[in-house]
């Protein structure tokens, strides 16, 4: 067995460990929302906040999957990391006074808020030269979006698997939650009219 270079090991850690853990944590979080009847408590507003946080994290992940990580993408990832924490704080402030947040949900939030930082740190480790250019403001030639030249993994199945898995385990549950909250809100308005 040959030794893999450190950069490839970090990539495999991101692809095969960190991203699946993030998806699993999101699914646990969604289930906790379902069990606490989010539609009857904190409602559509919290569900929209969850959707915003998913887009905040999902967009940079997909950019990193399809484009070379350069200064533009690192700056976007850093911006999203900061704004995601702000929105996550808003989420907890809004929800905690309106519904019970279980130990399971608290643990899921721990992963959902810390994994983006770990992912960013691992991307920085893989692209240290780009990170140095970013922090020293040497941005010449590092701002254009360029399609990836390095294959994502050792096979051609990972990217479609990631896209389909993200859709099934990430997008569909939160869209269901948003629909459930919207339907409940609509029923309550019709009942009160």
C-alpha cells in the first residue's frame, strides 16, 4: 500500500468524514424540530432561519466542489462562517423561548456550528499558499472562478452521490419542515378569520 500525500488525506477527511457527519447532524436537528412540533411553537420564522443557514453553508461547499479554491472562495467561506454564526445565534435566541430544545438538538447544534469552522480550517491547510496570499492581500490573479482541475476523489461517483445525498438528507427535510410550518400558519390564519 502506498502512502497518500497529506493534502489528499485532508481532502478525504473532508469528503468522507466531515461532510457526512454534517449531513447526519442536520438530519438529527430536523428530527428534533419535528418532535417538538416546530410548526406549533417557533413556526415558519425559525424554519426560514434554518433554510438560510443551510444555504449559507451549502453554497461554499458546492463552490469548493466545482471550482479551484482561490482567494475569492476563501473570502466567501470566511464571510459565510462569520454570518452563519450570527444567524445561528439568532436562531437559538428566537427558538429557546418558544419551544423545548432537547439534549439531542443541542448536540446536533454543536456539530452544525463547529463543523463549518473545521471544514474551513482543513481547506486552509490544503490551500495554505492561497491562504497566505489572502491574509497578505496579494490577491493578483486569485480572484477569478476557475473550474477544478484536481479530481474530487478517487472515483467518479462521489460528486453525484454528494449532490443526491445533500438533496435527500439536507434539502428535502428542511423543505418539508418549511412546508409544515407554512401549512400550520395558514390553517391558523384561516381558523381565526
